[in-house]
C-alpha cells in the first residue's frame, strides 16, 4: 500500500535518517529515542515507541470517537470532517499557564501528514499494533520501513463477520495463526440448522476462535452491525497507547482474563475511578471521561459502540445524558 503525501509539509532526513513534519504552527521531529513536538507557546517530548503506537491508532481509526490523547499533553479531537490538533488543551496546568494550543484541520490533511509521519518514522522491524513481545524496537536510527504493517486494513464488517461477501473468518490460511496466549481456545465453529426455506440465510461464527487469531492489540474490529449498534471486540496486551476521551457512552464486556482501567475526567485529567474488570464483568464508560487500560496477559474485550453521528451534539446540548443509566 502507498502512503498518501498530499499537502504534507516535511523536511529532508536529519542525522538519524528521519524527516520532520509540520501542521500549521505545530512541528514534529524525532531522533533515536524521542519525539519532539513544538508549538508557539511550548514544547513536549515523548518516547518514540509510545508516540508511534498512539499515532498508529489515530490514523487507523480515522481519529476515532471524540478525543485521542497521546499522553497528558498531545492529542486530537474528531469533529467528523475536521480534526483539532491540540497541545495542553485538556491539561489543567497548561491551560492555567496559558501554554495550551489548538489548531483545526480538514481530516484528509491531518491524516495525510500523520500517515506520512508514521510511515517515515517506523523502521522495518517495528509494528506499532503488536504487543512488545511480538515486535522489534522502535528505537535507533532509521532502518527501512514497515509500510505493510502501518497501513494494514482495519476489520469493519458491513453486517457480520462470516456473512457471504462480508469480512472473512480468520485461519492459518489467511495468515492469522492462534496467538500464543490463546492456544487453549477451541476452534470449533457453530453448526447451523436452518429451518426449511432459510438455508443460506443464517450465519454464525465463534467470536472466541476469531479473537484468538487476532494479530494486533488495542484495535477494535467491527464484527457485527445492527443499524447504529456496533460490536467491536479486541484483544488487549500491555498498555492501551492512547488515553481515550469519550464523546459518547461505551460499554465494555470482559470476555477473558483481566484488564485494569484508569478513569479520569475528560477535560481536566482528574482521577474519577480505578476499575478492575474480570471475565463476565460489564462496565459503561460515561461520555465525560477518558480512560486507559492495562492488560498483563492478552485479554479479550468486547467494546459496544453506538455509532450514531447525532450523539455528540445531543450530549453537548444537554438533550442526552453523559451517563448510560439513571437509577
């Protein structure tokens, strides 16, 4: 796959082999270990590993729902057609010191720059979607590229995985071996006994078997769709690279193992809750928080999303609540 370079502003390679990039008044550069972000009122440093893992998800998810915080300072806000690039906007200390910065860009422009940056800064042995045990290092001078990994297609079923003409099932033949942590997961598929006249119209698949063959982490796949109801399961290992600031309620269903969640106020970062989810647990993340997860062993998580484009405006106007349930 090629990486779109339309309207991308960048320099030639530095002494480490990496180009620098700019979007408006914000510049990005990297060396062997760190990424440096500068804007008119400040600057920020991040580990190259953490930055690339966050950047990968922002690009692959088309800036996702709401806010994608790369850390406590840098991030993006999706307005579904345009995207805010911010520094310190959702950090109390930066705002009070008047060091925060926000610029808005058309989605194709910021995505093009981010995609070019991701491709240039990712060396051949590093996969930003893989767990630390399953990839090489993000550090060091530039050494080739891994375009195939950073441009892999995200699973987005139109109706359901396994339906004829929709997303296929995973197997060894499709390049999806069973993950090392899920070798005990049965690979049986359901037996379908359709009523006469409905042959070929009923489909089913084993979600556990499907997830056991996921080759990425912290990357929700859309496996079934019913109007605006989206089932987005994912496998999690190590740390969710981003801190996700919701613009709608998200439901989490823990399917296996254990995940620890830090839940903070979306706008200030103040701690709201610490959550430990075990198999069978169900949690709802409100629309006014941000969250980051920690998974010591590869875990299966079902994320249930309402994909309605009307929700952010309804919540902002007070016509819809930020909490999922009122008791």
